[in-house]
């Protein structure tokens, strides 16, 4: 199964959004023919109706099935009321052929910080108990500090408790965004992955606009980072769930 993980699109009529880069990124993305495209939030910049309209229109170019959670920017200015109208339930458990995908809205209106809370922790535990399939969890905020993303800010308020639930339950894969840089690390039996920004002008240093391709094949998860502007891809991580071995080229 192939998941394309994209994040932080930042559709707006202000300076955040790079429409040319978006169009180029979607063309590249469609070539990967992913089974699911997971969008880990910040589809807009201010949560405005005009931005939601723009995001909805732009996302029509994506040819794969979408799974979408909101980010902190999407919940601004009553944007949290618009999100379900445009993109469906902000938190969900979707069952696909090979996996269970749990998506969470980690944001709260008009705050940049995020939190999952005990209710969502219980949803994780219940969903895992009820399935024999692999479970993947996705949300906007980061669970541990992300290198190359500046001074630490807006990590999940309950990051420790959330990490504990995820590690105890041996969730193999967690997909996050928010920091505008791609990164991944394996802790215990879990691979924590961050996608960079798909089409926002606020990129960091030379990271540019990127997205991640996540291939899940039997007991192996492979992650390739695709740099849209440079038209380059790099296989970043190979995680063997069977023997726990993880090759991480972030640290070659
Ligand atoms: Fe964000």
C-alpha cells in the first residue's frame, strides 16, 4: 500500500501560498499513484471561507483518495466550523484493505498549540484492540521536537502521554506536519514521520517544498522524500517491522 503524505499547503490570497509550486507538486504527486493521499493540516493560512474555497478547488487536481485532518491555521477565524463542510469529519478512523488509519484534529480554535487528550487516547487503544490490521495515526502537530525547524514551539501539550500510548501499543507509523521540514525517527517500535510543506513560501533554508511517499509492504515501511522544486527524490527511511531494523538516511 502506498500513502502519499502531504502537509501545510497554506492556500491563501496572501504571501504564504505558491500556486505554481502547488500545481507542479500535484503533477509530481499524481505520478506516484498513491492509494491514499493523507493531508496533515494547514490547508489554509487564516481559516477563511475564501481560503477554504481555494483549497477545495486546488485539491480537485489530486487523483487519489484523500484523508484530511485540520491544522492550527485551519481553525482560525471560525475555520473549525468550515472544515467539516469542506473536508468531512476532522477526526476519523478509516479502514482500508491493509490498514486502519486514525486521523485526529490536534488543534483548538484560535490557538497554535495542539492537544489530543484522554478521549482520543482511548480511541487509539480501542481502535487497535478491535483490529488485526496495521494501525497508522496522523495529526498536524509534532510529537517530539523536529530538528532544523527553529526554536521549539507548539509541540502537542500532552506529547508525553500521547507518545506513551503510541509506544505502548506499538503503533508502527505516525504521520505529522506543522514544522515545514521533512524528518523521521524510529523510537521503540514506532516510526515518527514529519512531512515538510507542499506549497507554502515559508520554507526553511534549502529544504524547499517537499512531500513524503510512504510504501508499506508486508513488514517493511519505506519513506521517500520528494523535493518538488529540485525534482529530486531520496529514499530516507527503511523500517523493517519484523526485526526492528531501521535504516535512516537523515543520519548517514
Ligand atoms: Fe501548523
